[in-house]
């Protein structure tokens, strides 16, 4: 049976990915910060076995615990899809430094944390597919989204290594 970890499963692309994988019979590990939102997604994926794990991908120990929980429950992980992201809107000089930093921590550093923990597991088990969801804004710039764009340009560089 295929096992997929969907990070950022509580909304948007992550939620849609979870539902699509559930329709295929994929066993799911649904991960995000909100346990209540994950429970709603899991209810919509009732045709397959699911595990809910709350995680803050900016915290590498939290991400490592996510991967360990997935393996403990299902024995292996075939696919990890990271869709988690946050945004901040406004002129660069008006976005507080701590807000800018949090966007970069989640969208770029968090993605690196997911990649590191996932690749470690995949190397141990000898297989796996990692998908880090980027954005068109990793190739072009747009006004009022400097922290998000910075993160997505960085993610593009990370995945090109």
C-alpha cells in the first residue's frame, strides 16, 4: 500500500492533494499546525487510513518527529508532498521584520527541514519521492509580497542543487 505524507494538508493545495490521494486508496499522514483543520480533512478522506500529526515545519525537530510518526504507523513512506506556506502582504518597508522572518522560516527553512528529514528516511529505506511545491513567484516578482517571493526564489535554488 502506498503511504503519503502531505505537509500543509489543512487547506489549499495540500487539502486537495490529500483528497486526491485518498481517492486512489493511498494511506495518508496529514500534517499541519491546526489539529482541528486536519481532522476536517481526515473526515473527507475516510475511504483510507489516515494519521494526523501537528507540525511546525520551521522547527526541524517537529519535522523529524513527523517522519518518525509516519514510519511508526505505516512502516515506510513512499511520497512526501510539502505544500505548507504562509504569506504576508504589504510594502517591504511596512512588513515588520518578525513577520518577514516567519514567512522565510516557514516557506524556505521549513521546506529545507522537510527535505532533510524526508531524504534521510528515503535513504534508509532505499526509495521514495519528495515533492516540494513552489510557485510562479519563484521565477517572477510581484509587488507587496517580498517575503513570500524571497522564500520561493530560495526554494527554487534549493531544489536545483
